[in-house]
């Protein structure tokens, strides 16, 4: 496994920048009244979250990009691939910010981008990495260990579906204080290690910066949250996870390292499917973290259990990846 000190530098710079930028940005949000509006059908205890500043994803994304650019430049690995990762990350943030601003402007949680428009933006952003990997790099396969399938010209479709799916999965997980943030940090630690195992120090630098920024943001986002990342952060972080997995060629491993995000999404799919087919719900509420809330679990307990669960699967994934590699 190749190690580079700039991986640690990137993480620390992003961590410090997030803490510093966060103080200034939260003060700005409070003055401008850029605050969260809660869904009407959310659990009752979420009513107290009304008025909490949102769009905090801005001070997650910017420190990651700055720290990554600095470390990548120092490492002489600022390549078209890394620029595409960071550009896609920025575009996902802007898509989420557009959605959040719509909610703030109309003072309603459902007043942002329509699902169709949001999906259109996610697909459009995913096209660049898909085209780059297919036509520039010619890496159209997906694999786990010795198992490999070459998707050929279907690979761009796979990438677009994969990236939009992961982006939405993190977005669905962002429903409790610190839940998406803590699991993002854990998942990105796994991404950093996997990228170092494969020798992709450029991607390890970006992943490590994300770890540092997520930990820094958790200082403000842990229960009771002083700020929410909003779609600004969740769509961007999910998009970044998807892009790094595509560029690093470990797409299928996201099913393990992103197990919490995947299960949150699966719970919504099962809930909707069951209700449409039978008129009955499987869970008290979906995504599944709300089910546990309605079962009487505290937010801190849910975040802790889900994070430990995610950490377990990330550990298993990294060990298996190292063995198979």
C-alpha cells in the first residue's frame, strides 16, 4: 500500500478550513435568515429544528476543493481526472444549493427543485465522468477481485445511474443531526485506504480531504445541530463518493463501504413498492432512520448505531479489498 504524507496534509487542511469557514458562514446564514423548513409529515420532534441555518454544505465543499488543489499541486498530480472529480463535486453542490435556495425563498421544504429537475441536473453532471472513463480512459469494466464484466458502451449508462443513485442515497440519509456527516467520514476513510492500496494517491488526497471536512463539519452538525448541510452538502458528498468510486474503479465496493446509504435508499424503495402494491407500509416511516425514531430511539442512539454498523462494513470491505487486490 502506497502512502503519501500529502494525504494527511490534505485531511488536516480541510479540517481546519471547515472549522474556520464554518464560524463565519453560520453567522452569515443567521443574519440572512437562511434557515431550514421541515417536512409536514416528519416526526413531531423535528419541529424544534425549524429555524436552524441550512446550506452548510458550502463550507464542506469549498475546504475540500481548496485542500485537494493544494495537496494535488504539491504532489504534481493535478490531472484531468482529478479536475473532473472536483468539477463534478462543485456542480453537484451548485445543484443542491439551487434546491435549498428555492426552499428558503418560498419557505417550504417541498418548494425547491422538482424531483424531475433535480434528477436532470444529477444526470447532466454525471455525463462528464462517464464520457471520460469510457472514451478517454477506455475503462468500461466493473469488477470485484477476479470477477470482472466489461459493459462496453453500456458503461456510461451504468455510471450515470450509479452516480445519481449514490448522490440521492446520501441525500436520503441526511435526515438526523450528524447522520450523513458521520457516515460520510467513515465511508471516505475506506475510500482513502482503497485508493492508497491501488496506488491512486491523487484520489486518496481528495478522499482524505473529505474525511477532514466531514469531521470538522460534525463539530457544528452533531446533535443538537447548529447548521444543516442541506441538499447543498448531501447531493455533493454523494456525487463525490460516486465519482471517486468510478475514477478509482471500485464502484461495486460502494455497496459495502456505503452500506448505510444503500440501506436507507432500499428502505424507501421497499416502503413505496409495498404501499403501491398492497396499501400497507413495511416501516413506520422511511427512510429507515425515521422508523427507529418512531420506535423511540434517540437521535444520538440512531447515529451511533448506524455509524458503528457502517464502520463494521467499511472495515470488512477494506480487508477483503486488500486480500483480493
